[in-house]
C-alpha cells in the first residue's frame, strides 16, 4: 500500500505548549482552535482577528479557582480584567465564579454591562476620580483598593455605610521583569509604604465610612519565578492580622519554546505554602491573575501580505503594533505558525513583522515557518492577554473583531471597526474645514 505524503495528526510538542488548550490539526493539516478551522475563521471574519478558545479560558479559570480553594479553602480568584477587557470575558468570569478587578469607570461599566454582580467587583487605580468612587459605592462594589491618602479623603466624603477596602502596599520588591510592568519596586507609583500602611490602619479604625478589611500587593507582570510572590506575601503578612490578604497577579506565561514559566499549580503551591507559614489560619486569600488566566486561550490571526528576502527574510502581515502594541512596550516575542500548514516541517527562518512604521513592530524575531507565502494565515500564539487591551488606530489600522470559539462554533463578541468608524469621530473637523477656506496666499499645493 502506498503511503501518501503524511500529514501529522498531533501538534508538535513545542507548539502544543503555547497554542490554546483546545487546539488540534484538521483533516487538511490546518490549525483548529476551539473546534474551528483557523483558515476558515480568517476567511469568514477577515484578518487581523482575535480568536479565543472559550473552553480553554473556562478550563483555566476553573484550574485557578479549584487549585486555590483546594489549597486554601477561604480564597477567591479575581480576574484582572485589564488583560482582556471585553464584555464576553467579564461574563465568562462571572459564570465561572470569579471576582473581577476593574480600574476606572470604563472597566467598571463594561463589567456591569456583562452582568457581573457588583459585590464581586474590586476597584483598583492609582488615580481614581470621585465620580468613580461614588459609582463604585452606589452600585455596591465589594472592595475598593486604596492606593493613596486622597482615596481615603474622597471615600470619607461619600455618604452611606462603610465601604470595605484593602490598602495597597508598596512592598519594595524588585521582581525580575521588564521595567514597564514591574510595580513593586521602591520607586513605584503604586501603593502606600509600609509605614504609611500601618499609620492608615490605625487612623481608619472605627471610621464611619471606611472599613479596612485587609491589604493588597501586586509586584508586576510576566514574572517567571515564584520566589518574588512568596517574598511579597511575607511582606504584607508582616503588617499584622487582617481578614483579607490579596497577593495580586503577575505569574508569567510561555510565549515561546525558550520560556519556562512556573505552572499555575507550582505558583499556587508556593503562595499557599507561604500563606500557611505567615498568615492567620482564618484569613481569606485573594489572587488576581490576568495574563496567566487568559493569554494562552488567545491567538491573533493575520494575513501574509508579502514575503521579502533582503538581508533577512521578512514575513509582513496585515496587523502589528495596532493590535499587539505590547510587543513594543515589553519586548514580548511570540510563536507564529502558518495556520494552513501547522505541522509541516519549516524550511525558512523569518522575521514576522507588522505593517506599522516602526522597527519595533516585530511579532516574532526568528520564526521557523514552512514556505511562507502571500495569502497565508499566520496565527500568533499566546496573545489572549494585553493585545486587545491596547488596540489602536496606528497608521489608520481598524480595530479587529474578536470571536469566541466553542465546539466548532465561532461567535463574534466584539465587532471590528469599519472605515466609517475610523472617520466618524472627526466629524467636527470636516465641519471646521468647510467653515475655514484656505486663507489668501496659503499654498494650495501643485
Ligand atoms: C495588572 C494587574 C494584575 C494582573 O497582572 P497579570 O500580570 O496580568 O497577572 C493584577 N492586579 C493588579 C492590581 C494589576 O494592576
């Protein structure tokens, strides 16, 4: 019997560890995510496209929630929603029993629109407005995280009962991560010093409008070791006995085969072991994962516009910094696959670059790809977090749509922009140019 050119039917291990949990290879050798053929998604919805493995997202939320509660019974997991601030993700977090972190009135309103119970909301922010605090209190937000003395002044003036708060602590810990996402070092803009925290706890005892329930610490993001989390927990434990200790988020993820992030279980083991040593046995333990909760469930799809061989081989795609600006902010470098030929043996080492006018617009530095060509679909793994968050119109790019993929059914959960949407906010300028004809002597061009 003749053996046809064989298409492998399982994903190579180095791709399986970074692609969404529910990824597989379809009958024609194509990438399948959440049961949906990725080239078909690209055809149906266009590119760039954010695609989420919905079951993978739910699985990860459960893994965190059950993993934490089996190790520390009085505990809750908060979805740090800035990592994927779309109504569908808020709704899934609510359904999976998570609390939801929000910063600012915008995220607060997105969460409420998604049906998140107000009591499950945790309001953060280092520059809250009075309107935000009033809104949070009036809807019944479960916790407000106090960052500074002005938060306290404002909360003191808002009528009504006592608002439950946590005090955000500046632990003076330097986690080994990119400076723009390190938030616990001595010079950080976030939180109160240890001395200020102690003083504030004393001052707010018996306050008529504020009840301090505990302390909060968050040392940064994309942290690839567990020791700094343990250190941070010990710092807040040293502040005394409270009801609630919120030890933040920040666990890193694998973007490529070179990364070796701790697993969620290794992270939970480390944090709860430290809690057993340092926290009162009756205390409630909160964690706030963002990136490690959502990142792996997302792939971003791009169309290849051209393949250029100059001093390097460049695969230029139809998105970039406009939908994935974190590549420039944090130097994250991803894993790319050609969705039509996901398991074919690579023959080209290429730089996968975006279409925006910056050299930092680099999605993958050295991507091994099988004969990339114009019209292919490139899927970038691990882009569920902080891609959509920072979407922008650089070089007139339109915001891509987002689909949640579940058991072969794609559902559009965020509409993409049209060129009308791009131009509409400029309506006042269109009026203005009509009212102001070019002045005498102004150059009108050739
Ligand atoms: C951003 C943020 C998180 C989540 O961080 P990740 O690195 O995405 O897990 C958690 N808590 C606070 C206060 C944050 O600002």
